[in-house]
């Protein structure tokens, strides 16, 4: 790689020499490898570019096999997790949970506080009747049989029609009864508190009405004997098996159109089972333009700042090709992963381009800036274009390798996590980082060599056939990179290396980190539903009203299995189970439904069952299954005096599953609804409480003294609710995030240690990465960014970007010669300027655009977190790390420093040289090289 005949430097072989010698050999190996890579790629640039394009196109065919996973269960919960196994068991035994269609109805007149008003009830009844009579023709085929509510709904007694939870049920869904009602508030008061078992107070299918399912924020005045409610609630339950679900999707579309119409007396806030999927799809479409503008803004900046604002020395086309290379690396990654069967996710499509563009742009600026420096110094070495490209890549290749290998290993090891979405993101990103690195050192180097040929012949970038000859158009104009380099040299570097300033910076950053760690311990978990949808979505309004006015949350089931149900001790424990579950936090006691409780009362009541038994505390085991089947076969409720609710066997038919021969019970379930769950912590804690209760039932020996074990046999059970599959991730998410961070940090530390050869330097890099992520979590606490799968993916990504902020400056410091302060100055000038002009400004411009996204999820989890990553990374990489190196930096590589001292040319002298002009006047190239041209061949075409 040397091009002079002077003797190599003499290096004193002391302990420091031998300690750094392995690192030196590895570094020298990389320098030689990358020198020849740069030399050969620039010697045959068209061939290299063609191979890269053909390979990308070929491997990109694999994208045709892309499987995009959108199901939350498949994204956030491992297939072998207990939650998934329990959900699958529930679905297989009891069928999937119902599709829920719900209306929350408030008075349109805001001054009217009581929603129990006759005109409101009549308007609700009219809408309910329209819903019941709604007909939808499949695929708009009017000749086909229409889909109606009766084809889809849950009907406990098929002959009596759908079970509809509505205030209209207090009048048995009969409009005449409602119209002739004299005092609706008094009627509801009587039905809820006095005469709940009377036929005129029960639903149209003969089931008691639970007021919290039909009224929101209900209160009862015992003096006036009237009911008060702030909202009316209508809920439909549709079956959710595979056949019904497809029809239900079409019916729900018309249902949403119907309930969205203008009304006279009521304001309707509505939701259907398909609503979330529809609105998420609309959100994705709405934010495509914002994302594209973000990337366009970054491209414009890269195109302007990669070169100069100059007719010859600009690199606008190089910026475009650089972005194309980033896209090529993403295509290669997607192609390879799809061919290997790795499924994709929307998070990959949204986050990975940002990550790869950050890393790719940084490398582009490093290559371009170092090429400019090599050109300025090369007039004394008489280098050809391939030699200049070899020198450039040889100088920075090892630094790029260190960063890329660290990032690649961090992501690939991060793929060991058990969360599918994070696992897929890590695999796709790791492969993309590797592909981008290879394309940068081959394809982009080849493109730079072609651009260099044009520049050295003074040809215009957008009209390369035209040669510029006027000195004014040849000299340097405005260069953003040079401006930043000048600021670094004259202002930033001298200030940072001033010892009091360095000490102050370190203490300030330590204080910020301590505050951030404190904030990290106060982070909340969850992903608020409201932030997941566009701000103008009807679902946002519905969720807000639901939290405010609906007194009940989703139902929770406790499933028991593998027990001897007729055993008297088990029967006794099942009676206790009712009280244990009712005492669980976040559950509504009044909504509990358990077959055994009503079954036992039915058996013990001869007027209902016709049974006469001598033992009154349990059901005879020999008759248990037979009598239970009789109870479930009852189509009418048995009403008992002085009992609040009747005994209705038919409503438990789906709650007990018999063996194929109907001689034993395989499984049974208890149903209870949660109280209103408002915050994400409510959902998470309610799930934890249910799991605690289940564990208490399944393992009483863990909670009871030994002398009570025999009287409290175990009831193997587990809880299930529709929202568990979304929130199960929070049971292990902190551990997943910690494991990912530790694995990624270990990969970075090991790679830095091997390639830098300095434990101190490697530890400093790791320290900076840890502090950047700590600051990011502190900002999350301040900015109300919750810990969830999206933010964990961003935290994993931040490790990769943090490496870019730290590695290049550290390596430049290690290879520089002089005192600590002199080495810090050189590192900031040579690499700091590339970090600022490359990754920092580019990402900042792109991030700012995301602030204008339509959805809050983009504003919160992308704009805020990305902004935090960029700002924290830049401050640590450009202020804290140089200050730390200035005070307690490791010794420079003794061998590398001697070689640098031997090879170094006066940087100041080089900077004052007008590159292109000098090349056309002074430099004589090797006459045998195929890229040769002299001052006399200015009119010759460019030899590509």
C-alpha cells in the first residue's frame, strides 16, 4: 500500500507493543484487504455494479414468497407459550370467543344528564330493530340468500332468537310496550331492585337482565324509586367460528354504515369486531405519504451535503445511488429471509429502512469525506484512481467493519429472543446490515470511482459531456461537510479538549444518566388503543366513551380440566372456587356465572329438578353426570321464591364439555366480567390477578398450611380472556428487553475488543451505548412512551445506531498520534464531521417529518423515540466520548501511531490545495494505467 521508498518506522518493542500487536496485525490485514477491494472495484466499476444489480434482482425474487404476519398472537406471543396453548385449548373445547358489536349511547343534548329518557329509548329501539332486520347479500349478489343477524348471533335457546344486551330488553324488545310506558326510570328501578324475576322485567328470551350490561354509570334513588344512567349500552355477540366469521365481516360492514348515520336525540359511539383491523389498515395507508416525505427529505439532504454545492464537485447523483444501495440491501435481506422461511411484519417495513439508511448514510459520508482527504494528499504520491480508492477504503474499511460486525452480531444474537416480532426484526435487520456493508465497500466504491473520473476531468455532474475550464467554476465552492469539518476543527474540538470543559461535560452526562435511570424505573407498560388509530377514527371516540361510561370490561373465564367433578371433595372445592374467584381484584362479582352453583341449587330444589336426595351438601356422584345433562337440557328458567336470579340450565350448555361417551366431564368453565379497565396497567394487573387466583386453585399447597391440604384438593385451572393474547407479552417483556440488550452489548464489546485491541476503548464504547439507551428510556418516561413490543424493537435498533456514533470516533482516536487532546482533535475532525454531516443531520431531518404523521403511534413511538436516539447518540458521541477520551483515554496503538507518523502528510497543507485544479496541472499519472489522462486530453471522453 505504500507508494514511497522511505524506510518503515522503527517501533520500540515494549510491553505495549506486544499487547497491541494482535490488533495491529488484524488491522493491517483489514487495511490490505480493503485496499485491494477498493482497487479492484474501481478498476472494473461497471462489472462490479452489474454483478451487484444482477445479484440483488436474483435474490430479490425471494420476496415473492413473503408472508406478512399481522395477527397479534403470532407477532407478540411465542407459539409454545402458555398463553397460546391455553387459548388454543379454549378455542378447541369451547369455540373461539364471540365477535363483539357494541354501541355506547349518550344524550345528544349535553345538558340532559339522565340517559333513561323515553325519546332516547325509542330512537335506540328503532335502531336496534333495524340492526335485527338488517340483510346483507354476499358479495352484493342479490340472488343469493341474505346474511341476517339470526345467521350469526349467539342464541342460548335457538328457538328464541339472539341474545341482545340492551335497555330495550326491559320492555322485551317490544316497541308497543315501550311506547305505552309511563315512566321509564321507575320501570327500570323496579326491574333491577324489586321484581327482577317477573316476566315483564326479563329479556325477550327469558333471561334476567344485568343492569351493568345495559346501562352506563347507573344509580338508583331509593327515595324517588327511579333509575339514573349516564349512558345506554347495546351489545351483540356473534359466533366466531371459521364459517360464521367470513359472513360476519360482510354483515359488520353494513352494520357500521347503519349506526354511523345522523340521529335526532342520541349520540352513538360504535365499534364492530372488524373495526380495529379496518382502522389500522387506514392508518397505514394514511401515513405512507408522511414516511415517503421523511425519506425524501433525508435524500435531498444527502444529495446536497455528500459533495459540494458546485457544478462539478457536487454528488447529487451519488446521494441518489447511495439511497438506492440502501434499498438494494433491504431487498437482499428480504429476499434471503423469505427464501429461508422467515416471516415479515409491518414493524420491519416501518423501522428497518430507517435503521439501514442511518447506517448506510454514515458509511457514505465517511467514504466520501475520506476520499476527498486522500485526493488532497495524493499530489505528492502520484496515485491513480484505483490507488486512491484503495487508500480510501483501506483507511476506513476497518472502522466500517468494526461497526458493521458489531451491529450484525448484536441483531443476530438478539434474534434468540422468544418474541416472534422482535426475532423477525433482528434477523431481517442483521442480514440487511451485512448486505449494506458489502454493497458499500463494492458497489458504492465503484460508483465513487466513476464519479471521481468525472470530477478530475472537470465535467458537469448533470451534463458529463461538458468540460468546465474557467478557474472560478473549478475551485471549491460551498460544502456542508467542509463547513462542519471547519467548525469541528476551530470551535468544537478546541473547546472539548479544554480540561475543565471535559470534566464538566462528564459530570453533566453522568447526572443525566442517573436521572434517566430513575425515570426508567417509572416506565409504564402497554400500548394504549387510542394511540393505535388515526386521530379522526371513530374508534378513538368509542374507546374514550367506553372507558368513561361502561361499567364492565371483557369477560374472564376460569377453565378447569382433568379433575373428577363428581367427587364430593371436588364439589366442595368448586363451591369455594366461586368465592375465591369473586374475591379476585378487578373482577365484577355480580356478573359471575358458574354452572355448578346453579346446578347444585337446581338439584337441591325438588320443585325444579324433581329430585329427592338425603344428602344436602353435595350431589350424589353416581348421578352427577346424568343429572347435569338434564339440567343443561332445560329450555326454561326455574324461578324460586326469595332468590335473586332464576336457575337457567340452558345458559350453561357451552360451559361444560363431556367426553365422547357422555359418561364423564372433560372440562368446564366459570365466567365473570372484569370491572372497567381504563389504563394499560389495569389490563396487565387484572391479568396477573387472574393468573394468581388460578395458581391458588391449582396449587393450594403453595398457599395453605399442610393440615388444610386434604380439605382443599387442587383444581387444575387456568384463566382466559380475549385480551390476554395481547397483554401476555408484558409478563416477560422486561426480561426480553434486558436479554436483548445484554446479548447485543456483549457482541459489541467482544467485537470492539478484538478489532481495537484495547479493553479500555471497548469498555468506553459499551459505556456510551448503555448511557444512550438509558437516556432514551429516561426520555420515554418524560414523553409518556410506554414499554411495549414497538418500543422494545426501537430500543434494540438504538443499539445499532449508537454503535455508529461511538465506534468510528474511538477507532480514529486509537490510531491517531500525539497527546490525548491532539488525538481527540484529530478524531473529531476526521470522523466527527462525518458523524455530524452523515447520521446526525440526515436522521434529524427525516425524524422531524414524522412529527406530522396522522396517527399518534407514529408520533409517539417513531418521532419521539427516533428523535431521542439521534439527539442522545450525537451528544454522547460528539461530547461525552471525546471528553472521556481526553481525560482517561487509552494509549494509542504504538505500531499504528508510528506508521501514521511515517505516512502522514500535513493536513493543513492538503486542505489548502484546490484538488481538481491541481490534478489538471500538476499530477502525472502512471502512463500504463487504463485511467490515465493528462492536461492535454481534457476533450477526451470519460473512459468507463
